């Protein structure tokens, strides 16, 4: 079975996999130039594959941001919340707003797909859903950083908290952006 062809076994004829006339990978010249990429996919097949990949990525991020936001929303109802300093309450409010924005951006692609489904705009929908997902990841980064800052600030009141949070932020930036960009530049053709 192959992810590219929607789960159809590889040994089936191309006619069966693509529903009719056999389609061979385009050589890049002639009338069919541009219909296929280096994987032998049409633009629609590539959009379908990219959409499935994006959905898997979104599932991971959505779960994390929804759990974090759920936790943040309950904090205001605890007895200790009212004893927080004004600065801590402000940090809390900013964190909740960031978490809400991240949730919206990460759920956005699902709504986007539902609204444009069947309109023959999947390649464009994938691009916009990808942009929403990346925006959601940036907002999640801000939410996690703000939440960590608030928790450590309230828990310790120590002056090293900003340094510790900066170190964790640096770790997020390395894991989420620097390492993938390094791999992209060193291994991509």
C-alpha cells in the first residue's frame, strides 16, 4: 500500500489506481508539462497528499493547545487566582488570549476545508490551511512561553525565571525551526 495513491496496492495497474486512462509521470516537456512533479503526482494528487500530511501535523498541535487552553481557562476559578499580583493577572490574560488565538488558527484549517470542499480549489486550500497552521504554531510558541513564565514567576518569585524561560524558548526555537531549517538546507536537493 502506498500513501501517494490513497492506499491502493502498488501492484495494481495504473488504470485501477487512477480511475481510468493510464497516467505516466510527465517528463517535463511537451503538452503535459507541469502536470506532474518529481513524484509522478498531478497537482490534485499532490494537494491530496499534502492535505493528509497537514492533517496529521494539526492533530498533534491541536491536542496540545486545547489541553493547555483548557487548563488556563480553569485557573481563574481557583481561590489563589484572586491573590495574584496585578502583573501576574495581566500575564495570565495575555496567555489566555494567545492560547485562544492559537486554538483558532489550528482549528481553522478544518473549517476552511469544510467550507471549500468540493469547489475544486484543494491546492489553494492546502496553501491557506498551511499558513493557518504555521500561524497557530507561532501562537502556540508564544502561549507556551507566556504560560511557563507565569507559572515559574508565581511558583518561585526568583530573578532567574526570565533566564530559565529564555532557555526553554531557545530550545523550542531550535526544535521547531532551526533544526528543520538546517535539515532543509543541508539535505534538500
